[in-house]
């Protein structure tokens, strides 16, 4: 089978359009998860270290996309609160990925080891969000 230059160009355009449509469709279903962790007094640094040194890497392994990690500016939350946002392909995928993450032997080990001197999280809040059409991030 022989392709002319024009045939090859058309084929490449069709392929590129398919890729772009696929990306647009996958972003249409993407959801964001806002998570807020409260740490016991004096444990926020240990919680931050666990995320920095282990958790984010394990999230990546389970297809959980980190958007950002934050601490509030104002007390008292600035002393005990970690807030972060994850992106998931869909709400169903988020559920699946969280289950895989929780069952991961590496995560279980990190979680246990990070709490040998006491719990580093006392409260977890999770909110799933859909971006609005005028949002910069989708």
C-alpha cells in the first residue's frame, strides 16, 4: 500500500483530531478532590514530610494527579492544617484509585512508620468538585 503526500497529510490530520477530541472528552469527565487534613498539635511538620517524601510518589503510582498542596496563612489553621487538591479522570476512577492506594503495601508501611510517635492526622475532609466552564483549570 502506497501513500501519497496528500494521503499521509490527511491521515495525520485525522489522527491529530482524534487525539484532541479524546483529550477534550477525558477532561469533560475529570473531577477534582479537595482534601483537608487536620493534624494534632505539633504534628503538621511530620504530616508535610510524609506527603513530600512518600505520599505524592505513591499517589502518582496509582494515577492520582496532584494539583497543589497548601497550608492556610492564618492561625489557628496555619498550625495544624494541610489542604490539597487531586485530579481524577472521573468519580468512579477516584474511588478505584483510592482503594488501590489504601491497599498498597508501600503506603501501609509508610502510614504505619509515620505514626510510631502518635497519630499525625485527626480529621480528614474530602469534597469532590466539578470545574465551571469559566474556570482556568478543567
